[in-house]
C-alpha cells in the first residue's frame, strides 16, 4: 500500500504552501527562523527538512538593506530572466568607481542603456535611481555605505 507515501506527499505540499505564505508575510532571514515559524503554524520540522524544502522550492535570498536578507521565491521564469540580466551586465561591464553615494559604471560603447535596464530589472533595493548614456551609467544610492555595498554586490555578480 502507498497510502502513507501519498499522505506524506500531501503534508509536504501543504508545508511548501505554508513556506511560500510565510516568506511572503515575514522577512525570514534564516533556516532556523523559518523552522520556528513552521512549528508555530503546526508543522513539526527538522533543520534537514527545512533545508531540503528551501532547495526544492528554489528559494533565494535577497538584500532588504542594513545588512539584512530575506528568503524569496522566484518562479522559473524569473530565475531564468535574472540569469539573462546578469549575463547582459557581465557582457557590457568595463569598470566601476564610487563617488560618494554614486556608483559610476563604464560599459562597452553603446551598451549602457541595456546594462542599466538589466540592473533595474535585478531590483537591487539599495539603488534609488539609474541614468545611462552611451557607455556610462550613474546609479544613486542614499548613502556612501550603501553605494559601497551595491558595488560589492555587482562585483560578485560579475565574478560568478
């Protein structure tokens, strides 16, 4: 009989639905916090189960500012698009420099608009606005610290 297996599948599906609901409702930073929220919601879970659920749901962490992150769920399309945007960023990128709360990015000639559109589409929260010319992009942040953090974040995207 497979009734036990079907029952487990149903519990797993309900747990996955609850995880999506919880990460939409709260800024959940860690697996432990997610496990605690699930327990509060009536799901008895282990760290290993939560870790496996995060992998299966393809959850990602995004920055919410001030050094904090939270889990989010991207659809397959959004993940695919994010990869495309990073590819455009990598292909057009030449260099970056900080100027107080501004980040100035040099691109391959004629690619600044495409790279700026890709940066905007990546929804990097700390960026207040982006202006592009032919081979230069100016990105404004609220502070020098956030500008430096965005520079780090973009550098990591380009390196991978």
